[in-house]
């Protein structure tokens, strides 16, 4: 009986630490980094390149997970006030700040060493800079200070394909910066759609999110304008010669869909529509990068 109880307790602690890493977010980050790696290698990768990509993905995952865990420490009191985040182990007091900080530091050091030794120093430094950008500059400074926090802080979230490109080539090319630009412009309409139907949570938390400081109508207009600019940016891989007609067709359909959702949201708001817009934004980015991947190998 004691052994069963101990095993259950260990399993529970493992789940709590794993929850700190924000698995869904990290999966998308690693996926975007992998797209950067794939596009950086002409044709099918060699066995050595495949191994390098696997190690780079692991290193990026570790550092990104460290940033997510650190974010849980900084926003512990805020998370406890919001329904969307109140379940997190730090918000519920299931894990102490010391435990979380040691966990975050361990992940960051492990990932950084892995990237420096087995990938290349540039990727390690870029990944560490992304950690600082998200965990410190965005979470600690920008998020509680300005309603433009997600715009400026979005630069950290847009880094994964750049990290992937650097891992495979040792430098940062214009192709990587195009991918960066797409995610950078995608982030505000994606996050503001969420903030619209979670506005009361953000108001209670005291964070100056755009729907709280400038209202729903202004936020919806910003979402619409950003989706228009994003639509144009998503055409750049085809214009620059990174992709062919397969990707272009996907980019046009997905971009038009996002713009249509933003238009409906602007004209006739409802929480249900904001929720659907948020969910479509996730489909948009995932399908867009999947189309890049298919285009790269099939055409």
C-alpha cells in the first residue's frame, strides 16, 4: 500500500512540474523551430542533419520549457486570479517558488549546454536571448506596463524558426527573418482574440491588456488591421522564392479565412465568435507552416 501511495505521489509531482512547461505552447514552438530547420536544408536531410535537428529540438524545448516555468513564478499571483490559469501548480501553491526556480534553472542550463556543445554557439545564444526576452523583458517589464506588451513581446515568440535555421546553417538568413515576421504579425490578433473573451479575467488581474485599456471596439479594429498585414506577410515566402504554388494556395485560403473571422469579429462581436477566431488563429499558423513543409518536399 505504501509503495502504491508513493508511486502515485511521485506521478502527481511529475505532472505538476510538467504542467509548468506549458506543453501545448512548447509543442507549437518546437514545431515552428523544426520548420526553420527543414527549410534551411535543401532536399532530404542526411542522417547527420537529422540527428542535429533532433538535438536542436530537444535543446530548444528545454530552454523554452524553462522560460514557461519561470513565467509561472513571476505571474503566480496573477494566475491565481484568472480562471484560465488558476489551475497552474504555482498558482495553487502545489509547488513552491524555490522548487519552480530550480526546475527552470536546470532546464535552461541543460538546454543551453546541449545547444552550445552539440549544435552551435549562435543557436545557444539566440535561444538564451529568447528566454530572457520572454521570461524577463516581456513577463516582468512589458506585460504589466503597456497594452502594447504582446506586440513588443511577440518578438520572443517569433524566434523559433530563426533558432531552427541557425541550428542547421550556423547563421540567420533572410528566409528565417520572413518566418520571424509572419509569427510576429500573427501574435497580436491571435492573443487579442483570446483577451476579448477573457477581458474580465485580465481586468481582475490588473494587467493593462488592450481590451481593458482601450475597449472591445478598438481591439477588434486592431485585430482586423493586423490580419490584413499578416495576409500580405504570408505571401512573402512565395514572392522571395522559398516556396511554390502549393504554399501560395494554402496561404491565400488561410489568410482569407483569418481576415474573414476578423471582419465578422469587428462588425458583430460575441464571446463565442472571439473564441472561434482564437481557435482558427492556431489552425492558421499550424496549417501555414505545414504547407511550407509539404511544399518544400513535394515540389
